[in-house]
């Protein structure tokens, strides 16, 4: 029995992961269909941050200049404020390891996703917007062979890819979805105009009742993403706008900066976060981007992981399509999942450690004090979260002891001058 079937690769989701995958497949001669229930351009609740290494994937898709021309802001690094008031500044250019660029980007998803999806369409992908998928179709052997739409019709394909985000229908229907119990956090996301003292770094303000991310996204707008533990999210029911206004007003260092600002987009709620599929493939199907895993938005690497994931999956999809047996096709998808774990595994550990620190004011204050005194350590950590410094640069005894244990920070070891 061969793996060959009539029809194209069906990609559910037209965000960064789906667009990157569709672009790569179309450029290689495959025939991807991209299905999304939205009509683009459309807003998307997100911190809207692209790490420096995300620019490499944008360049490979031939859209980097277009994204920059759209008014995207350039970010030099990150500023983190602990509950104690201690400020940490980490700069991408301060790392000894150099990536594709030494600046990140920040741009509205409404703009970015439309550019990416258009690139996929121009490369030859069949993009179908306003298309609502409700189920995965399987053949008699249980292999995914298409999707079912809300109107009852079906679209068949040689393979199905779930690139449909945190609440992936594909992952759920294939029995792959899994939600973690920790950290259970929800977010409120919006845009303001007129926030004062916005510089060229993204900001993370950590408080005892959550944290808020603030960044310039170009065209005079500031994105604001408030993330709170699930136990506080019940307050959203009294009004998302009122909750966000009250949270910002209760923090003097933020209240004065928002005093003259105007909110220019609806406050959108999203979450809970912390989900990871049991594995990123099933017979005839694969998961990519947030559909495969999403831990917490603090490190802000979600868009890069989606873009890189789509780029990474493409050659394995092509291998599976050309396999002489169904077992060979499954083997290709299993190798994709193994590569994902190798490439992202170290970063997942860093995310977990950061999540634990952010959830503990005492640990957060300790780490902020150390990093404020040791800018080289702060730059290194920001480089890891910027996806161009290997995770092993901070996942070693010397760095971790300096951060958590030693009373006096000590120099860190040098790391190889190679980008991840």
C-alpha cells in the first residue's frame, strides 16, 4: 500500500506557521491549500514581537523589507522591571554571539499576517479565507485524509496540517491536544496611542498579580498585553476594559505613563496558556506553531517558533508525500517531531525556568538584582530569548549558580560564536 493519495496538502490556519509552511511547500512544487476561518487582514491578540532571528525566516520568504516598510518598530532589546522596582536592561547587540540581526521587530499582527499569507499565495498556495473547519476526515484505517467544513462539505488531501493555534481543532480531533496545569494564565491585549516614555526596547513589568508587556509597534501605536494568573481572571467578567484600566492605574510607575494615552482597539482576552501536544504528528497529519505547543507569552518567541516551525516541517512533508509506504510517510513525520524537540527543547527549559521565576516575587527580585549588576548575563539571557544564542549558554552550572545561589555574581563562560 502506498502513501499516495489524490489531492494537495491541507493546511488549517493562515497565521505565521501556516503561511511559512505553505510558502515553502509551494516553492518546492507541492500544492498546499490554506484554510482559515478569518478574512485577512484581521487583528489577533498577541504581544506582536518578533525576535531578531525571526528576520531570517522573513528574509527567506522575501518579505522582510515589506514588513519593515509597513512601519514595524525596531527593538534593541528588553527592559524588565521586578516587583521590587529593580530594572534589568538586556540588549541584543550586547551578546558575543551574533544572529541574523541584532534588533528585533514589533508589528501589528493585522499587518504581519496579511503580508505572510500574501507571500504564500504569490508562491502558489491556494488560500481560502472565511472557511470554517469543524473536523478532520479519516479514512478506513484511521489516517487523516482531509477536513470537514461547517457547511458539511469536505476537502480531501494527501496530508493535513494543524497550524490553527492555541485551541487547535486539528490537535483536538486527532486526540493530540494536552493542556498543562501550570502556569495557567490569561491575557488582555490592546493598543494605545500616546503612551509616554516609549523607547527602543520592549518592556516587561512584573508585579505580584501578573505582568504587563509594553512595546512600540510602529505608526505611533503601543501594544499592551496584561497577563494574570487564572485565579485573577474572573475579574474579566466585570469588564475587560475596566479591569485593565484599574490594573494599570494601581501601579504608579505605569499610571503616569498612561495618563494621557488613548486606547484605540478593543481589549481582547485570550488564554489559558500552557499547552503542548502529546506529539506533533499523527497518521497523515502534523501540527506546527501554537497548535503544537505554547507555554507562556513572557519570552515572546511565539512568532519565531511558528515561522521556524513551518520552515522546519516543509521538507518532512515533502519526504512523506514521496514515501513508498505509509510507514515511510509516518517515519518522516516522526523525524520532524524529533527535530522540533532537539531544536526547541533547550528553549522550552528556559521558558519553564522563567515562568517559575516570574510566578515568584522573591525569585524575580533576586534574579533582577543579579542581572541589573551583571549586564553581560542580562544580554546573554535576552539573546537566548531572542532565539540567536543557544539555550546552553544559560543552562549551565556557572550561569544558574550566579543567578540563583551565589551571593556575589561571577563572570560567565564564553559561548561559541554561532547562532542557533
